[in-house]
């Protein structure tokens, strides 16, 4: 199981927790998202540079992430 899958499972578990735990987890996730958002220009620049060099690892990782998330969404919608 990948780190991403473990983090998604932790997030899903947090959604079924207590209101206090949910609000703490939500606050933590919002802070983490804000930190990542602040670094977006750095990430985009690095990605563009690597792709210009012919390195598409980040692009593949993003596509894999999208696939995992979409698969989990479909699974939840199907009731599994």
C-alpha cells in the first residue's frame, strides 16, 4: 500500500470520527493545504524544468494520484 493510499484511508477514517477529532483533523489538513498552496509556484517551476529535460516522473505521479482518487470515489459510490 502506497503512502498516498494510507493518507487517503486516514482521511476517510477521520471523516467518520467524532466532531472534535474531525475539526482538529480538518484544521490540520487546511494548514497543510495552505502550506502546499504557498509553494505552488516552486512546484510548477520545478515540474516545467524537469519536463523540459525529458523527465516526466511528476506528471506520471500526478496521473497515478488522479487514478487512485477516482478509483476510491467510484468504490465509495458503488457502496463498497
